[in-house]
C-alpha cells in the first residue's frame, strides 16, 4: 500500500497542482497510514479539458467497444479481489470478511452489469401513418461528475462511473477523502488495461473544495452524488440554476415493521443484519424497529441476545463481524446521539458506549446499541445517526405502525415482515419510501430503480434509470 496516492487525469498520475496533501486514517487503528491530494479547482479544470478532448472518440467508438473496456476492468478487479478487500477494510474500518463478500464482488458486478446492459439499449419509433415517422435517439450527456461516499467506497464508486462510461460519457469522479484507496487502485488498473486517456479522471480531496469545484464547473453537465442530505441540498442550490442534470441519493431513517405473523427466526436473523451490517453505516440499514405488541417482549429479549453475540474487533481478524466506524468525529457524533436518547427518556438495553478491541485499542469503535422507550417523534427517532444504533418500539395497529414509519422527513427504504398478502399490498403502497423489502433486506437486482423520496433524494439510479440519466433524449420527426 502506497504512502501517498495521486490524482488520475488524462490517463496519467499527478500530484495536486497546489502540492497540498491530506492525511488518510485507518479507522481501526486511529492512525494516519497515507497521504492524499488536497485537490482544488485547478485540478478540476485540467481534468475537464482532458475529458472534453477524449469525449468525441469515446462517444463514437460504439457500445461494444466501450463494453469491452469495462469488462476488462471488471476482470482486472476480480483477479485482485483479495488485495482490494484488504485495502477496503483498512481504509474504511469494515470487516475484511464483509469487503471480501460484499463490497468488491458488487463492484465487479456493477462494471459487468452496465458493460452488458449497454449492448441491449434501443431507440424508440412512433409511426403515425400517413403523415410522419418519429423516432427517439439517446446520446451521452458529455462530461459528467460522479461523487461517491465513504461507507461503501468501491461498491458505490463503480455504481456511478460504470453507467456513465458505458453510455459514452467522460467522467470526473471524486471518491470520499475518508476512503480513497480502492478508487486509486482502480485507476491503476485503468492505466494497466489501456482505458483511453481522459475517459475517466479521478480527483481526491475534500467536498468543500474539489467536490464543490466539480459541481460548479460550467462544462460538467450532470452530477451524480451519494451522501448526506445537507450536502445534497448545497449541490442542488449550485447545480439547479446551471440547469445540470442531478441525481442525489441522500440520507435515510429507515423503518422495519414487524408483524406477529412473520416467519420469526428468519425475521430475527435478518433484522440483526439490517441493523448492524457495516457498523450500521449503510443508508439502507433499518434504524427504527417497530414491533407488533403481542410479540414485542419476545423480540426484545431475542434481539438483545443476538446483538450481544456480534463480535466487534480488528477488521482484519477473520472472526470479526463488526469493525470500526469511519472517524473519531463520527464516533463522537454517534455517542452524542446515545446521550441524547437517554435525555429524551430512552433506555439503553445494550451497547451505548465506545469499545477498545484487542489489537485495535486506538481505533474508533462503538458497541452495537439498542434503545427503547422513546417517542416516535423525538430527535433520536427522527434524525439520521448512521451508526450501530437502533431503537425498538411496540405498536398496536397497522395504522399506528404506518404513522410511525412515515413520520420522518426521509423516505429511502423500509422493511415489512408479514405473511398477510392483503396487508402487504396495503402497506407497500402506503409506505413513503423508494424501496420496500418484504420479508427480506438488501436483496438487490441491478435492473431495478434505486433511490428515495422526500429528503432522501432526487432521481433514481440502477438499470435503465441510470442509462436514462446519463443520456439525453432527442426526438427526430420525418414527414413522410
């Protein structure tokens, strides 16, 4: 692993133009382990010129040729899967087993999915005899910006750049400054497979500097961003008056609705996963668990028992199930919310404290935490914590469960546990979220639209939605 990583611009590696650097921390050790560029508008300007120069040839080479490059890149990542998984674990604090099982394989799948999807796109024709023939073409937007978050670094980085590249755009991408390593490693493979220079440009640095410069640049025509709701609002305020296309995948405060007729053991195991996978640092995690009163006490006992079995430790240890949270500041934010919960009348049933595992005593760990006794509309139940903290609460009626579930300003995902088909139909229509999982969690088909309602974002990613976002429709009308 390198002591310093570089920007990837026009097919070559560069130090930041200002020669300023930022420390990159390993969360499990609480120590700096490399330096990254503190890039700014000068680096963005250089990357945009390179992308503009590369765009005509990349657009015109055709879908099959672009697909070939993405498939080569997917193969190259897959060959180094273990190396990428170790880097992801060190960089983010997540368990190596999780990076090996989920993050890196999904990144490979993202690349392959869009590499092949682009081969099956089609134009639309509308015949209106005898007067005219209309058909619709889809063309790449041009130079686009992709800004990805720290929680699923390579997973979400490739989720954005793969459809953008497949559809013929050139990309200016910024991974999170907290987890830049695997994006940098990907650029090394881009150079290795001979991806045309300027097609993908990756700049490292902080959002308020290089990220803002990407959003503000007049020649970057679309922005795809995943991250916090406040940052998304800032991006929208800048990009909307410039008439840029926007896809914003933002925060979540996701409900899990558990009815007494669920398949109990399957529900219990899945709810533990949906609460604490990746230290609860997935926008899709269920953080508000609503349980029908007749099974509430049973669930509480069983859920606490299973939560306390979770092995928290050094992410590189094969036995570790939950690693470190992303930063010291984030650890403190999570613990402050636990303190707030007690002030709001909540009772901590388990966890609620920092942990200091063996061989990672200086790292930023938080015990998996379960809290009860809170009102549905208190701050702890309304605001996104984004850590291993869940609240549990009983309900008596379907209407009450729906009130609690829809009470927040977010609407990304929800989970419903029931065997009642009529209830399933009612609630899947009434729940205010972009995704509803019924008797499961995090089962993903990349063909389906992904995104949220309310403050959870604007637009959809995945499948044809992503291909539509990264292209512009052009209608051609011919008089017959």
